[in-house]
C-alpha cells in the first residue's frame, strides 16, 4: 500500500430537521390545540484513531464526508428522528487542523482516541412551544439549524521512540534492518527510502520503536529533496540517531549539513537529544583514528558509536545504550 501522510477533506454535519406546525384533529376534537413536534438534530462527524489503519490514503480519494440530516417534526407531538453520526478512522498519530483558521482540532496520539470534527445542527421547534394564553393556535415553528462545515488538513506523524536521520546512502535502512525485523529497501543509490519505515527493537525485556525517514540533503528544510516531507515524523521521537557515513569524502561536513537543516526546520527538533552513529567502519582504514578526528572537528560532547551496519557490527552496543537512555527518561 502506498504511504500517504497528508490529506485534505471536507466534513459536513447534518442539518437539524424543521419543527412542525400541526394541530390536533380528532373526531370529537375538531379544534384541538397545536401538537407539532420538534425536528431531529443533525448528525455529527467524529474521528477515531485506529491502530489498524496505517495511512491516510483513503482520504485522498474520498474527500467529502457528510452526516445525515435530522428528520422534520410531525403531528401528535412526535419529534423527528435524529440524523446518524458518521465516524472517520485515521492512523494513530494523526494531527487535524482547520484549514481556514489553522487551529488544531485534534491530536490523536493513542489508539481509540475520539474527537468531534463537526457538530450537527439543532432541530427546529414545533408550534407546540409557541402556545400561550393569548395565542391558542400558533402557526409559528422554527427551522432546523445548519450543521457545521469545515475544510480540514490531516497530517500523520508516525509514533516512534527513536528517529534515524542522515544523508542519502548513509546506511539508515541498513541499520534498521540490522537491529529490527523491518525490511526497508536497501540499494547503492540515493533516495532508496521513499517512505518512513518503523522497526521494533528488543533489548532483553525492553523494546522501543525506531523510525527511518528518507535521507535529507542540504536545503531540505526549504523543500529540497525528499526528506523535508518527513521531518515532521521526527517531532514525536525522544531520541535521534544521526547516521554518518565514515566512507564519505567529508563526513564532518555531512554531519554539519544535517544539524543545520534540523535547526532551520524547527528549533524544538534541533534541541532533541542527538547521538552520532559512525557507519561503514569496515569500509575505511583505521576507522578509530578517523572517528577521533571527526569528534574533535565537530567538538562533539554527546554519545557516539562506531558500527558496520551491513554486518551488524557494533549495533548491539547502540541498542543497549538507547534502551538505557529511554528507561532513564
């Protein structure tokens, strides 16, 4: 299934039914009083987070969603039937904003969370409500109120404890394959990863979720390349693993490019804990010396690791350190 993480939809709640202006008419009550019932309320539009839904693709094709109108009131003081509500199902981690005002309508971060998107209109009043001592036969009634209508922007942010980031071909997909059962595509050309991949890593009794996003390039925060579309998926993570290709011509520059793009995109993202993972240690001579030089160049004070993801060398140490850090947090 194609991964879709953005969609725009229209939601229309149902209109309330009109009230009725009727009078009691029976064989021996030729001039009975008013008995018009109220109109039924319009149906509302709800949304629910469902862990069995993984993408917003359905909402690319079905963009307009309408709840049922309420029924008109009837005689004999019978109220109209309420319109049926509708419920939309979205992936866990979906943010919903009002396209017009930009207001956050819902942030569905847990399975089963539910939110109201558009409220149905109230039903109108029947003429029974307008009877008084001076008006014994009122013909007034009120119309049902229109339901709310909104244009909404849906945005999926995957839920993961750890986010992988780095330049294309740094080895992020190879790393997630080495530490989890996720099987993203791996090949020797840029932008192999086109969609976010999630993998569950188990360390003893503990486990955590890792997200691999498409590689970033310089200018990603302004829209260059593919990774800018998925930077939002890192916003919910608690720790970032920055994969650096030791075999690159200039690994220090590569690391600085990614750090700069995070800062340009969002300060909160740039402030997240970020550890360096120097990958492809098996592809360079004297990897330890090269790493020491890089750490000095970058003035790096936070944790760093040396791995060869293709053979899973050193990945266990990374996972154990991550598990300890997440448990500490």
